[in-house]
């Protein structure tokens, strides 16, 4: 458990984090509003859609066998979905600054837990990984739902890590290890699609940028958690790690959202 005396000298206070969350909320909100406006007003962005398919078995009367039947369910405009990713983050940050909610937030931070972080990540980062997989050619509805679900599970295991370690004398890393395993699974699927045709010269530059950026930021969040639980330097103060999560969230979501959004403008 995080002890109050461990951070009594810290410059990061609850009022500081309240202002910080308010600023981050508006930064996400402004970006999301701009992105949604562009997505609804610029024809090239508004008309860019990706297919959503499903596959089921049907009986072939001629060959007398079961065979896969591919069906196009619909096409989905991508631009507005990218803005939803940022809107979710804005809502979470602005919700935290509400009086009663902020009291709960502070009380749980004092215990070394942030419910809001992990539930928001479970929604926003899962939506982003689904959008990235969609760009890489994962069009099957079932696959996209599974990617969303396992990525959300990875983030909720972060919450489990914090809850579980309130009652342990020594840090138990079980939830962390399971979360790492779950988090790698969507990337195995994406890599299969990314390298499927074997001709890397056909892969657009923005796709490599998305892939590289996500891999980079994907690793910074668990590193921040490790530093918190190892109590390395300033990370001995849980609130320092909390600020780290907030900054990493802003940087990663801003870069990835605009990279994916830029992908909409690429030639088909």
C-alpha cells in the first residue's frame, strides 16, 4: 500500500493533479472536436470507409461439403471513430475533477489505485488497437471484437495489479505477467496481416509510423508501472507515477490518433 508519509515532501499534490486532469481533459476535448469537425466536413475524410465482414460455414450442395462463406456486413466511416477515441479520454479526465468524484479519486490514489485510468484505457486503447488492426486489413467482425476484448482485459489486469497488491507484503507480479501476455496477442494478429503478402515495399509509410509509435508507447506504460512498484527514484511517490501515466496517455493518444487520422487521407 502507498503510505502517506512516503510522499509528504512531494510537489505533486491532489489539487495539482486536479488542475492537471482538467487541462488534459480540455486538450483531448479540443483535439477530438477538431478531428470530428474535419471528419464530417471534408469529403475525402467523410467518405473514407473500411469494410466490416463476417465468415460462416455454409453447405455446398454440389460438392457436398461445408465451406466458408464471406459476407460484407457494412462499411464504416473511420474519421469519426478516431475522434471517439479522444472523446473517451476527455470524458475520463473531466469526470475526475467533479467534486464527489474527485474525492473518491484522491482517496483511491492514496491507496495506490486509480479505477478511472484502467477503465478509460480499457475503452479508449482498445478502440485504437481495433482501428489500427482495421487499417492493417483485419476486417472480420469476430476478430475485431476479440482484439477489443483481450486488449481491454490487459488494461483491467492493470487494475487487478493495483487492487491485489494492497494486501501483499511483497509485490505480486502475476496480474502484470498475464496482462503482458494478453497485450501481445493483438500484435501477433496485426503482424500476420502486416507481413502477410511478403512485399514490404507496398506498405505505406504512415503504416510503419503507426506501428512503430504504438510499439514504442505500448512499452512505456508497463515501464512506468514497474518503476512505481520498484519505487525507483521519484516513482517512490505514487502520484509521480500517476502524472507519468497522464502524460504518456496524452502523448501516445495524440500521436496515434493523428497518425491514424492521416491514414484516411492516403491514396486507396
